[in-house]
């Protein structure tokens, strides 16, 4: 009987999953890709919401209470809630999987497209190059917390690395005929890292999280006409009212595309295709 109970106890330990918590959907996809069936992943910012303003539900706080590890990415939600999460579960390990990624300043709309603020852009996952760093950090942390399954995580890491490389190649092929420094208009400046990696210029409508003043809108319309802009990109997490007004003046479509889409690879390829068509 004692032998049976000992075997049962060992079996339970071996089958126990790492309880992980992440902030946003793409991050959940990355952790699931590396962790596979060895990791249970809970998501904080639910689909359709913005990490700038989201507040967790009581059920999500229960996930925090039993978590082994929190994968932080440096988004606004974490600035408000991470200390509260730490106080609720002092045993939970909190790791920054954005380490070793150089942050870019948030780009603001200006007539020459080169005005920036001192605030840093948090949307690092829109660049395949950055995601390779992110998944390496995830792999390292999972191995540290669960060394027994190192070979499993390693196989998943190499497999997903190949997927990232394939995604990067597809995007380069899609954009190869687009002139360097081609511009694309977005409402919220979420695509700065994508733009940098593929030598594009993001032109945001939003100014420091607020709608632009009428004069700024007129300047943007004037420049968009000059550049023969063919589309404006918006995210469903934000109001598209101003973008729709500008698009109406230019007689061009508004294309909704979210940087928080869980289908990370397909979403970037779709975005690149839309940019190629609109240039």
C-alpha cells in the first residue's frame, strides 16, 4: 500500500503542470508554443480589451493565487497591477521576457513624421526579430522552473523559432517591391517595431493617447493626399471615429487589424499584405 501511494505521489508530481500567467493574447500563444502540455497558461487582458485600461476579474485573481510564474512583457496593465499580484502570491516568480529587447520611443503624428515622446513603445511582439528574443526568454525561464522537461521545451523552442523565421521571410517577400521608408497610416501607434524591422514609416493619427486637434487632422489629410495613401489601419480595441472621418475625406478604406490578434504569424502576414496593396 505504501509503495502504491508513493508511486501515486511521484506520478502526480511528474504530471503536474507549471501554472503560468501572461498579460496579452500573443504572449499566451508564445508561452503555449514553448510550454505545450507541460504548462497551463492563464490570460489577464481578455480578447477585445486594451492593456492600457483593463482591470482583472475576481476569477483571474484566483489564477494569480495559484500561479508558479508570471511572464511580464512591460505593458501598461503590468505597471498598475503587477505589484498587487506579487502581494497576493509571494511565491509566484515574476520574469520579464522583454529583456534584451531595445525599446523604441512612441512615435507621435507630426507633419514630418519624426516627432517622438519620452514614453517607450510596449508593442514589441509586432516584430518577428523581437519575438525570437521573447521565446528564448520564455524557454530559459521554463527550463529554470521545470528542468525535468528541458528537452521537451527545447524541441518546442526550435520548432517555433523556425515558424518565426518562415513568417519573417514571407513578410520580406510580400514587401520586397515596396520602396524603403514607405509610409502607412494607423490610428494607434502599435506597429513601430514592425515598421523598423521592415524599413517602413508608421504615421499615427493618435497624439499621446488622445484624438488629434483639427489642425493636425488637416495636415495629415494634406500629407496623405500627397503620398497617395490608399488605406488607414485601426485596431478594434480603440475608437475608429476619427480614422473614419479622415478616410472619408480621402475616399479610402479603414482596415481593422489588431496587434493583439492571437494568430500572431497570420496577423503580421495579413498586415504586410495590406500595406503592400495600399502602396
